[in-house]
């Protein structure tokens, strides 16, 4: 069982930066084995996968955020992060932390990011 809690969202201006955090509580398992990810969902749009990080630290990004966002993890603290730079209004969305296990996926409650023009 994994519980995820995101933090760090807020209002930022175009060109600014935000850093999201996700704290994981894991029972019956080890955090480091989970593939972790950040998704986002803008109003009226489907949830979009934007970044993933494996247990070994390999990362992948959606084209929409590549070069601007960086995902990282701290297995000792059971946390992942999303550093978001060069923000623009199209980045406005609810951002969700995700943990993918062998049999199911876990979601946080989401944190709102709003970028003003």
C-alpha cells in the first residue's frame, strides 16, 4: 500500500519556477522499487503523463516539458520532486504524483499549479 501527498503548487508568473514535492508512505513494500511519475490534468483535458523516474533514476519526459522540467527522487526520504522552470500558462493544471507497482497504481490528491500570463 502506498499513500502519496503532493505539495508545492501555487500561482506563478510566466517564466517563473516552481518545485513540487511528493511524499510517499509505503506499507508492505519498499519505496525504491516503484516507478514514480508526475501527471497533470488541465481543465477540460485528459490526464497527461509528463515525467517518469525508475528505481535506478532513469528519466523520461513528455515533449511538452522536456528541457524545462526535471524529475528526481530521494529514496532515503521516500520522496520525488518536479522542478519546473520556464513556466507558461499552458502548464496550468492539477499535478498528480503516481506510483506504479507490480499490480496497481497509486495516486496522490493533486496540487494546483496556475501560471499567469
